[in-house]
């Protein structure tokens, strides 16, 4: 049975929980109601972003499309500011 709209009563959500979760997994969002008032929203979770090591940053940046000249200049300025603000990592093995 398909959901007719994005609002669903708490009782109906309880009866159709597996189907509701499947729809949310597919990207749909639902407002759960009680006495015709929305009291909760069921939304897809935001995926955790994968972290990237500083040593992998150059390779990652090469995968991105080229920037237009104005954006490129601003990006270079931002990187230079970061390099000034963040000291380089110290190699513990070379001390």
C-alpha cells in the first residue's frame, strides 16, 4: 500500500513501520501526526562525511573540476591564509 502523502498518523506509522522505514531509506520524509497536529518528522539521516588526511588533499583536489579564474584566485588566497595559520605537521621520527 502506498502512502498518500507525507503526513501519517502515529497509529498508522506504528502499523506500517517497516514500509515507512524503507521509504525514508529511499529519501522520503514524513510528518507524524496525532490529532491532526504534526509532532514529529521522520527524515533520512545525513551521511557521515569521510575524513581526508592532509597528505591525501592534493590528490583529492585534482579530482575536482577546474575553477573559474576569480574563484581560483580566492581559493589560492584561502589556502595561503590556512598555511600561515596552521603550523606544518612535525615528523616525530625525524627528531
